[in-house]
């Protein structure tokens, strides 16, 4: 995967002849994308939508913040089965170069993932019978993201993201309304996403 990212960097479009007068992107954008996350070792393939705010810090660097929503299911035999919804907040720095017709960019940053896990009835019954577990959740954790993409005519985008976090399943055992215990099981949750997007100009 990292070889693909390196090859993408080396094949980015050339600088415009005069980057001062022919800047390759708008100064401020609202970037909306929709895509598909590939299946990982834990979570199934699923859709993801994202709203991003982008601002040029200084040519050729972009500052980006984003809000992502991702849906999937956990069917791995090792972990509890159920539906998973992820909300990810991210901050990234992107390096770009190109022309008004085609711009390439590459960057990365930090993310904060909030996972909302809905345990399936069958898995819940099994956990209660074997371990007296009454509820399962996933804790919120930071992580990192690598991004690369192409921007066409300044308004259309094709983007690839790799997001990696290391959250934990939290298993609750409740004995009464005031007495309970819990234990955690850490796992790796990585997403590989391909998405298409459209940019709305906020400031020229």
C-alpha cells in the first residue's frame, strides 16, 4: 500500500508555470465526498460519507478538517458480531501541485474515532451464557490517516484514504444496579476508502 502512495506522489501533475497567478485550487472550499470502505479483518465493506473544510495555508499546502460517517458490520469469529457506526473527526495537512485542469495531492494527519457498536441478539445471548457479559461497546480512540487524490477542473475529486486506529472492545458484567465490572480487548481497525467528491467554493 505504501508503494502505491509513493508511486502516486511521484506521478503527481507538474507545477503550473506561474503558481502566483495561476493558483491550482480555490482559497477556501467545502468538500463533500461519498465512497466505499473495503473490508478489513474486523469490519465488512460499507459506505462512508464525509464533509470537509479546506483552506490554503500557503501555496502549495492545504489545511483540512473533516467529519466522516461510516457504516459496517462485524462478522469476525474472534470478536462479537453486530452493526458498527463510526464517526471520525480529522485534521490533515495536504501538499498539492498541478494545473486548473488536474491537481494531485498527498498528505496525512490525525483522527479521533467514535465507534457506536450494536451487539447482535445471537452474540449477546452467547456472551451472557458463557461469560455473563451484559453489554459490549467500543471505546473512542485517536489514530492517523494518509490521503492521496486527484482534483479535476477544481471541483471534482477522486480520493483514497487509509485510516488506522487501535480501539478496544469493552465487555461489561453487571451484577446489580450499582455493582458491575468490565474488561477490554484491544484490536486493530483499519479502513481503506475510495471516494468521489465535489467541491463548493467558499472564497475565491
